[in-house]
């Protein structure tokens, strides 16, 4: 039986490809979660008035791709020491969050965060939050699979993240 995972790690454009290309992943959807406005638009979320965070919802087969592995992939796409956004994307709508959909996911995420903190990989504290999942609203169609639709713009948007990943992971 498939499960859902929801991760926020800055611009959702840059969070699709790392998961989309893995075995056991059925779909990766860009969207918004964690806010108080029903069915927000991209422009509303950008205004910082809805409380939403850009995120990806991953439909996965845990027999092929365990949640532990998804969390590991997630860490390697983010700067877990930056609570105020990710890379050039600043603000609460870009904050790093692991949204859990079950107590098992919560425990896995918390254990993984603790292990990362204790690893000494980063000298700053790990500030990525772990929060219960709320309603996930898919983003507009033009945001879906952006890395495939506009590879040049994706490459430009992904450059700072890519450099960070090379330096730290």
C-alpha cells in the first residue's frame, strides 16, 4: 500500500527532481501546506499572508522506497541549518519542514534529525522542523515537473542549492 510523504525545502521547483527520479516513487506534486487559507494561489503564498509553505507531496511505495531513505534524500537537498528559507529563497513560505503523516514517520524523522545533529556534519544546529501534515494543496499546473518543463530556468534556480550540496553532501 502506498504512502505519502510531504517535505518543504525551499522552492518546490528544486525539490521535485531528486525524488522523481527514484525507484518506488509514483508521483511528486508541488504544492502548499501548513497555512490557513483554503486552496491558496502561488501569488497568495508569496505574499506571506496565508501561512503556507511551498512543499512537495510524494506518493511512494514503502516496500521499494522506505520512508527512511526519503528522509535521507530530503536532508541532502536542503541546508538544515537555515530556518529562514533555503538558499536564495527567503521567508516563511520557504522554511525547511518535514511534515509527517503518521507517528511512525514522525519518529523516523526525529531520529534522523538527531543523528544528523550528532554527526557533526554541520557546525550550526539543525533547525529543520518536524510538524504534523495538514491539508496539502497542489500548486498550479505550470509549477508541476518544472525541471522538465523549463530546464534552463530550473538550472539557474537550482545553482546555489547545487553548489551547497556539492560542498556539504
